[in-house]
C-alpha cells in the first residue's frame, strides 16, 4: 500500500523555522514528483513547492520564494520542506503528494497528484 506520511509541523513564532518531512512507505520515491501544498482555514489548498522525480527541478510559489527549500533523499524515501522566516500567513495544514512521472518537470497543481499524505499542522503565532 502506497502511503505518504508528513511530520515536522508545530507551533512556531513569526520569523522561526521548521523542517517538514514527507516519508514514503510501500514504494520508492525515485519515479515520483513530489509536491507540497498547504491549506489554511476557509481557503483553498495551494501549491507551495514541488520537486521533480530526479530532484533536478524545483518550483516555488512566489509567496515562499527565498524562504522555503524543497529537497529529497532517495535513500530515506523522504522529501523535505525547509521553512524559514515563517509568517502568520504561512500557517495551515501542509500536505505532500506524489505523482508517478518520467517528466523532468514537476507541477504545483493538486489535481496532478495521485497520492496524498494526511497533513501536518503549522501554526505561526507569538
């Protein structure tokens, strides 16, 4: 059974940092593009970052560029999202998703992804 499990969320003060992890079980991530999405209460889910299957291509939403960094560790079957300089508007449930693909690109559109984790909560408050 293919599963993704997110972890690393929590309560952080504005300006703080978190590292979110997305770990796969039941499959290897080698042939999957991975996307990170977030959803704040009352808002639609939005893509924040993605990384191609090879890890050679990454994308970021304009709102997170320069603050978020996505990376992947194939051996650990984990994709990370390093979040720095957290802002209150970064708060929400963060989800990772996987899309089997041979493309060198990745997408930040949720409908492109087949497998989803359960999410991890990020709260930004002083």
